C-alpha cells in the first residue's frame, strides 16, 4: 500500500459532471426499490409521494448541503458543520450515527447485487456470497486509488442506468393504456396505513445528498459539489417519477409489482419485454440492476468512509484510522473497515440489516436541518458563496418541516425498526464517552476553546447534553409506545410472526416502553450528576 502518513489527503480535479453522477449513484442509481411501494401504497399515492417527498425532505437536505458546503468546504462535510453549530457532543453523534448507517447501507447494496445476480443465474447461496465478496474486493481496489477513479466508475455506470430508464420512459409513454394514478390507494386500505407503507421507502430514496460533502477535502475545487448537487436533485426526481408513471400507464398490474428481474415479476423491465418483444431485455435490465447496486456501493465507499476519518482527526476515534496512502493520498483504513463490515453483513437478510439503519439516517439528517437553521444566524453573508433565497419565515418553515416529516416517518416505519433505531441511537453517547475520555477530542487540539471538566475528562456541559439526549429518547419512546399499538395492533402480531417466525410484537412494544422508562431515569440521573460536578468546578473557579 505504500508508506503511511497522517492527514494529507490528495486533492483531485473532479468535474461537475463527475460529481453529478456520483451524487446520482449514491442517492438513486435508478428507480430500484420503488416497486415495493406500488402494491403497498397504491399507484396514485406512490406517484404523489415521489412528487411531494422531494419538497419536504430531499430538497431541504440538498439545499442545506449546498449552502453549508459552499460556506464550509471541509473534509468530513456535514459532520464538521454540525460540530460547529451544535458542539462537539452532537457533532460526534451525527458522525457516529452516520458512520454506522453508511456501513450498514453499503452492505445493503452488496446484498441486493448478489440477490439480483442469483435471480438471473440461479446461483446457490455460496455462489451468491462469492459474487458479493468479489464485488467488495473490486471496489476496495478502485477506491484505494482515490475519488477521481471512483468518479469515473460512477459516470460510466450512471450513464448506462439513465439510458435504460430513459428507454423505459419512452417506450411506456408511447404505449399508454390506462391512468397511472388509478387506483389512488389499495381498495379498503386507510390513508394512514397507505402512507406508512411508502413514506419510509420514499425518504430512503431521496436521502444521501449530504454524503458527498464528506469528501470536500479531496476535491481541488470543493465549490463544484454544491453546483453538482443542484443539478442532481431534479435528475434524481425525474429518474423516479417518469419511468414509474410511464410503466404504470403502459402495463398496469399494480397489485403484482415487486422487486426482481425474472419474467414472472412485474416491474420496470416488464415494459421493455412486453413492447420490444424480446426476453433479452430482462437480461439487460438485470445486468443494469446489478451494476446500479455496484455503483451505489462504489460511491458509498468513497463518501461514506470519510466521516470516520474526520472523527479520528478530531481525536474522537482510534488514531490508526487517521492514515492515508502516500501514493494516492487516500484514507484507506476506513475503506478497509467498511469492507470488513460488508463481508460480515452481506451474509444476512436484507430486512435484518436495515432494522437499525433507518432511524440513524433520519436522526443525522434532522441534526443537519437544525444545523442549517443555526448556521443561518451564525455565518455572515460575506462567507456564503451560495445562499438559498427566501424570507426568514420561509427558510424556517422549509427546514423545520422535514424535521416533523422525519419523526412521522420513523413512527410509521414499524415497531421492529423503531426499537432497532433506539438501540442504534444510544450507541452514540456510549461511544462518545469512551472515545472522548481515551483520545481527548477537540480539547487535545485546542484546549482553550474546548475546555474539559477535570473530573469527568469530558467537555464542559457534556453531562447536561447527555441528559438532554436521554430526554429526547424518553419522549420518542413514549410516543412510540402510545402510537404503535394503535397503529399496528390489528395486524402487527400476524405480521411479525410471519416475518420473524415468532410472536414478538408484545416483546418489541415492551422493549420500547423500557426505553421510555430508562431514558427518563437516565435523564434525571445525568442532570443531577451534571449539576453537582459542573457546579463544584464553578465554585473552585475552574
């Protein structure tokens, strides 16, 4: 690998077009995944969600990334923005949660690539896993050569994906036979259930715009990232909406839509095989489906590993992570760690891997929206090369609305995901407590601006912040314990029995109640300890 040195990442001359494809690949890489929304939500509601979610989730996230990325183009991106706005503790939470989510998310795309490969070839479980291992090693090799090489792959694959979905759109609209909005929802299904079945998938489909900010330190002109983001937003929305509308209008069969690439499955590939009348199109669509998952994985490995590198640079993670390869200037340790996690997780089922990830993504992005509101007041206009236009009230509503949407989506996502997310959340303060005490955090870089409590060896006020964290956990768990039995009570036991092979619905609800009680107790305990320790240091004049 070459000689190891510390924190001298290599700058790359990356074009706007390359970054557009990297953002496209990390956020979308085609309309794969929407198939599951259609029978659950209904065709009309699916299309409406695909049109509305960009305005209440995707665009606010993209615009926050654009404005903050132009003002603060630093390695670590959104993690450093949150740290500047909300402090070391909450910055770490965002960085830690996003790192876990990135490592899980990247595994999901390896799993999907292997699943599509197995469907196409009839490969055994062992052959599928071997294929997944090959994918991991190929993209480790590519990413160890730098962002520039990763961007080339994204451009090639992204172009292929756009061509195929463009062809689906054209063929579908040339053969319109029905109203794609009919029926709006599945007959007999209430609106809340229908929305709940699709909103989490929709948010997932429109997430990830902030991820590319993490590589700002490796782009010679980081201002091209915001420009690329503004181009990628409408491109991604069009890639979702147009092929879906065209396909539903031409082949219908909305009740039978599902993810897959065989001739028994109804989906986007059915449009090509039906109207171009050749089974070869299933093979083409299948190959592109595999490439799409590989392209997302490739970009996540490029952008999703940099936050861990930034945490190490801030003395909030083991220092051996803060290494770069001398030849290519790439932070290779996080890449290798991600690959190791992927090798383990890709042997699990898709649903199991996703359980912990959803809330971590939502929580991190809620912190980003809060950061945007804080930084609007803190950063002078002279430091903003790009500024989202609009009066203060509009900006406040624009970035507050997705916070509400995120909480609603989390509540509607299911009891298993809710409990898994709470487990993932509490790992943040635990990791912070360990790493802050062991490595020193920002105090070690600048003790005057980042003072610590001599007793706890943590930043002054951290115990109050941890108490506040557990207040949030308590409230969130309390909401879940009240809402979920009502929302899932009629069908939850049967669903979880079918999904997990055990009657665990009541156990999951009891786990959420335990979080509500435990969160409240810990909030009080940490507040009492904080008041005592912080007050004693103030009396001593420290």
